C-alpha cells in the first residue's frame, strides 16, 4: 500500500485525537470570573500565534459544549466584543460580562489591561 503524502495540515507531534478546539475550550474554562483574555493570547499560548481566527471559531462552536465554556470572556486584542454576534441574542455576551462586574461601554471592556488574563503568564505547559 502506498504511503500517504504528508500535508501542511498534518501535526506529527500531536496524537491523532488532537483537537485544537478542545484545547482552546480547556484554556478558556480556566479564565477566572471577572477576567478576560484575547483570541490572540490563547493562540500564542497554544503555539499557533497566527491562529487567532481559529480561536474565534472555537468560541463560536463552544455554545453547546459540556462542560460549559465561558466564551464571553474572550475578546479581541483591544477589548472589543467582536464575538457578540455569535451569542443569542447578541446582547448576551455583554450581559454575562456585566454579571461578572466587568464594565462594557460601546462594546468595549473598560479597564481591559487590568482585567486581561494571559494564559502564557497564568498557566504553565
């Protein structure tokens, strides 16, 4: 039987059951209440710094995942609620953040730098 050609999508250092989304979900579950992280910070922590958009897709897919994933705690690098369109209703993202005492004004987290949770600092591999 001929060998399968390798492609750029092959991840030889990862087991076959590796799931980027599962890894993202596990990291996001560790963000404490009242803190937020960014798509890019999570991607960098996973060693895929250019995959911030993929982290966003993982957040979009997280709404039905168990145990629950606090996707509302992940925002863009400027603290903007860019993922709110994927909540039903879109105002739910802001409401969940406000419930955690995070102040949001015009779709942006106030005091973002102080609330920012960086997995590269907070977690160890």
